[in-house]
C-alpha cells in the first residue's frame, strides 16, 4: 500500500508510529523534493519557494489480509492525500532480529507460489 500526502497533513512521518502498533510488517517514508496533488499547487524545496508542504509517500508492506484490516484506521490518519493498493511479490524479507511479521510474510510468499 502507498499513501501519498504532504508533510503538513496528519499522514506524515510522525503518524508512522501507528504502523508497528497495528502489527504491520514494515513501512518506509519517502520525502519528495517536488510534487502537486488535487490542489494543483506545486510544492517544492527550491531555495526561493515558501512551500513547507513537501510531498511524502509512505510505503507499507504486509499480507493482503493485514493491509485490508488496517484500512479503517487510515480514516483517522489520512485527512488529505491518496491511498493506493498494489499487489506485490516479496522476493526477500530479512530482519535484524526475530520478527513474527517476517515469518508471516515468508509463509505467505511460499503459499503464493
């Protein structure tokens, strides 16, 4: 799942603290240098720009069922932005410490082949 928003919206890197508590396997926050959305206003980090609302993409990876179960919580987290669900194939997922989420994804990977 990908959530695209801006740094000033509620779905920002700070809101990612809710993701591990929800039991999701992993997430990554990517900060963009320029973008625009529904408002058609360009948000950029250029020196002369006054924009403070830079684009942010949060990528969340877990099984289909876990992602679907998490969707209702997005109502509170995403007040502006875009939520995209994509199918993906996990090739390898290795954590630093034993993680039940990694085992869950690895098991799902074996079942899907």
